[in-house]
């Protein structure tokens, strides 16, 4: 004798098969229809490429020029500013500078932010960043675009 159903009452519920198929199709559609891919990871990490030199992103500039002092891994985070932790550049709009009560990034005028002034010869307070060097014009433009693009919609 061949048993087709382990539960004889299952034979009386033919509506379950179409529902199960519909559920499987909906699950497949939601997992396949991802809005983005990792072909452009900077789209998800906050980097930009418009003003950046070819092959350079804001993330790579920060890593090369700033992480020695301003990273999660540095023994003493410079001025308490971690530029490696998640949430940049948006976090700069809510973090205050060590020498100023104002946020590091100005939501009213991001291109005039303290963060960018620290890259100039006259930072206002403290010393020019990066210490002992300077960024190229292209790297500064890249970070400016990144900061402006990361401005929160409601500061």
C-alpha cells in the first residue's frame, strides 16, 4: 500500500498548495529585487567620485590621511574624533569640535564647515590637518563633496 499523505486530512486542503506557491514566489521576488548591488560599494559607505581623482574616494582619502590618529583602532583617538566608525559624514553634523562648541560640520553651510577649515592653513583653532602634511587640491575637493552630500535632510 502506498501512502500519498502522511496526514489524511491534508488531501482535503487543496488550497494550501497554491498559497504555498504564492508565498514562495513573493519571497523570491523580494530577495531578488534588491535595490542596489555591491558593484558600487561607495554608494553604501558614503564615498563620492565626482570631485575625486580617478581611483580615489573620500573613504580612501580618510583612510590614507586621517586614520593614523582618528580611527577606531588608534590608541588615542585624536581630539576624540573617530573618522572610521560608522555614520560618517552624518555624524559630523552632531559632533562638536574639541576647541569649539559648534558641530564639526555646519548643516546650514556644509562647505564652510570646521571639518574643512581644519584642512586649511588657518583652521581657526588647533592645528592644520593632517598634521605634518597637507591634502592635495583634488583630495580636499573630494572630502568637500563627500561632506556636502552627507548633509542630513533635517539637521
